[in-house]
C-alpha cells in the first residue's frame, strides 16, 4: 500500500468515521474503558475481530499474536508431547515473560472482563509452522511456536490435520487460561466465561467449542457461543483437550 494511501485513510477516519462516534469516544476518555470481553486472536490479517463480533469502540480488549497462543502463567512450559507425538520430549523449561500474559492479568484484575475469547482460524500460518522448520534468523518465532507444540499431531501435514491442529490449539489455550489463578477463580464463581472459537475464513462462519461434547459446532447450529463454565468432566477421564486428541 502506498504511503499516501495511509495518509488518505487517516484523514478519512478523522472526517468521516470519527464524527459518527465522537460522543462514544468522549465518554471512553472521560469514564475510561470498560470492555466486557478480552479477545485473544491470531495476528492474521484475515481475522477481523470487530467484524466477527459486531463490536464497537470500547467493547473489546484485544490481544493478538502468532497463533493466538496463551503463555503459561508461571512462565514454565512443562507439558511434554505424548509418546510418539510430534516433536521431541523436553524437560520443563522457562519460556519467559510475555505481553499476552500481562494483558490477561490486566483484563481480568483491572478491567474485570466477563468474557475471554480465544479465536483461532482456518489456514493459520502459525499453526502450519508447527510442522515446518523455521529459519535460524527467527529465534523469537521458534521459541514462540513452542507454545503450540502440544497441539501438533504425529502425522504428515494435510488440510484435515491442519484443521484439527488449529482446533486442538484453541482448546490448549483455554486450558492454559485455567492455569491463571485469577481466571480459574472467576470462572468457577461464574464471573467469567471462556469461549473457544475457530473461524473458518472461506465459510464466513465461526465454530464454537462445546465443552460438554468436546467438539466445535458451527455458530449457525450451536446453542451457545462457547461459554463455560470451562470445567473438566471426571467421568470421561479428563478435560476437553483429552477429547480433542
């Protein structure tokens, strides 16, 4: 996109868009932001949270990163791949501090959001990268992808395997969220609902994760938007991620 086009768009925002929402922006400045929802989504340019949710200014607290991953609360990645799984088994190791983790804490403790959405999508380059070697010049990307490694399947990559991995990754991130003490406590008290979404770009439809069935259901057929409470079901031998394997 030419630089001048950016300037034209900035001017159009000021002259065309802003006047329609000026009162709303004034309120958000004077009263502060009060978003009800933390949206954790992939950085992919085809994922547009405001279009998906119909949200307006001040409605969503947005966090976007490669793959829509959630770092572990304590900074330790200590889950090993299953025997015969994709990748090498590793001892627990420190993965560092991340802005995504800080945003989760801020959204829950300061903004007091009522919903947390983890939104993956079809044809995700970040998930596909779990099956490929990454260049040595990208040490940060290589390290970041470890946060999704557990979702990878011990198979050759195919469109079906990619879709399944994308869905498994969403569930993995929901599980990680439940390891954040402030999130778990509020979910168990019914103050926060967790939502797992998989946006199918080519269909223009979001598939929502149903905790009880352990599956993703098209929004056109779903009975809810994927809200919890997100709790494990002892009778089936594990939480929802186990049923996604």
